[in-house]
C-alpha cells in the first residue's frame, strides 16, 4: 500500500510525473492509447507534490517508518565500522545510504507523531553531514525548518547542528552548512 501524503509538506496532492513503462498496446494510424493496453507495467516512477513541488521516487512511499529507519541504522553502523577501519570513502558512502533511508522514513510518519518527525529529520541532516554532503544537509534542514511542521526542540537542535558544522543563520534561513574549519 502506498502512502498518499508528501514526505516534505504532508499535502495529499501527489502525481506520478515520470517513469518507464512496458506494455502491449495496439498501434493505430493515429497513434496508441493506454486505455487500449492489454497490460501496463511501470518502473522508475518519479512522484511530484502538487503543493510544494518536491520530487521523489515512488518507492519512497512504500513500506513503513520502522523498515526504513532500521535500514538507516544498519547503514550507519556499517559506516562506523568502516570509519574505525580507516576506510573514509566507504564510511561516507554508507552514511549517505543511511541518510537516504532516514529521509525515506520521513514519508511514513503520521502527522501527530511530531517527536518522531523531529528526531528523524535531525538524524537525516546529521547523517548527510557525516557523509560530507553539506549542501544536501543544509537543503534538507532549510526545507524542514520552513515547513513549520517540526516541534520546537527539533528546530532548535537542527539550528545547533548546522552551526556546529560551520553554518550560521541569516535572516531566518540557514547559512552554508560546511565543515568546521
């Protein structure tokens, strides 16, 4: 079963806007029509939110928060191990996978689960920073801070996290999330 709300803004205005399809559709002199198809199979679907224009794979709307969160934890644990063994490149790649899983988990948080939402957003931003993906971390943080859906503790913690990575706040938005110098 698919979740029908946007993982970014919570709106229930989602559209499949791209993807690949395979089918068996009779060709007519004036073209073809999906309604004439014997079957239609799709893959690599891209979904767009009509409210906030966020785009994400359809697969991000399948599963449960717990499934994706546990995948994030497994990738993060593997990243820690790679880091302890001196393999920084592998650690960064695994942290990026952990962040992706955590961001996917966001789509499965119910509107009344504000604490879970806050903790998950903080985790995703921290994992992006550990992966060295500072621009993605900043973008994610800004999007969620602007969404006004985060509980106060999470918004505060997000700002602290960004400042601790070398970022500052100016005029209500978060500045360049960069490594501390």
